[in-house]
C-alpha cells in the first residue's frame, strides 16, 4: 500500500512513464492508494493551474482514499517538522504515511529519508 506525495500525483497526471505503472497497478488491484488532504490543497493552489489540469486532479482524487488531518496526524506532523526540519506540507504527508502504515511514493527522497520509520519509494 502507498501514500502519494504531491509530486507523485503531478508526475502521474502528466503521464510520466516512471510512475504510471505503480499507480495504475495499485488502482487496478483494488488496494487502497492514500493521499493526504494537504496534497489536495497543494495540487489545487498552483496560481497557473489550467482548467484541464484542474479537471484531471478532480478526476483523480476519488480514486484515492483521502486521509484528513485529525489531532493524531497533526501532532505527529508537528513533531516530524520540528525534529527533521520539514516544511508543513511534507510533515503532514509523512505523518499520513506513518498513520496509514504505507510506503510514501515521492521524488523528494532527500527530505523524507531523515525519518527513520518512514518507508519510501523513489519515483
């Protein structure tokens, strides 16, 4: 099972061959694919987001299990951010992957590799 970092979703939606098989195979197998609610914010906040890109994002979101930020995730994210000097979004996404017990799919390995209990798959 996987939690997708925001960049993994973007690369998938842009058709990058390196990530498409992983996400397509996971989705077709019926295994949950997780994203954090903060990933939705990050995907939709880009000032130059075109309408076609927004439609692609909106179509992709229901294929995933969205994990909302509750007190447990917020506390874990705060601790991760403080301990490993992570940005807010990265802290929440890492806490989400730890909460779900899944592997984080990302290209941002450099920041996340600091977290000892976090499984990472680089794409």
